[in-house]
C-alpha cells in the first residue's frame, strides 16, 4: 500500500467463526476501530456464559468490543459517528440483518 494513502478506519460487525478470517485481514490492512458482536449468552446444559467466536477473538487481541444488548439504533449509530469511520464492514449478524432488513456495506 502506498504510504501517502490513508488507511481505512473500519468498524467490523460479525459473530460467527467463519467471519474470523475477514476480521483478521481487516485487522492487518486497516485501522480497525472497533468490533461489534452479539452479546455473550448462556449455552450448554450448565448455561455457562459463552461468547461468539468474533467476541472471543476481539478480547484476546485487545480490540475495542461493543456488544449491544438491545438494538437502539440511535446509540449505535452515534457510536459509529464518534469513531469517524470510513467503512462499516459486517458479516452475518442475525440481529442486525433483522434490524436493517438487508446486509449492507456503508462507506463514504
């Protein structure tokens, strides 16, 4: 990448394990500002709290992690504005797909 081209400021949204290669690529190639993933939830017979693959990776890497409990569009969009991001990148994250209706890439 040429040195005079600014790196993209990106927020990644995703939860499933298959999203990890994309997240890892963005971590290397962009200024990854934050990761948004599904909240931890009880799983298994013991109902132990379990994080999504993406949330677990973000914690291990020390990345800023947002795990919204409710889908308050205004608060989440205000968070995105505060990041002054250039791109919002997401892979299937069922709550957000229902929230927006379709999967989108936002860039400006």
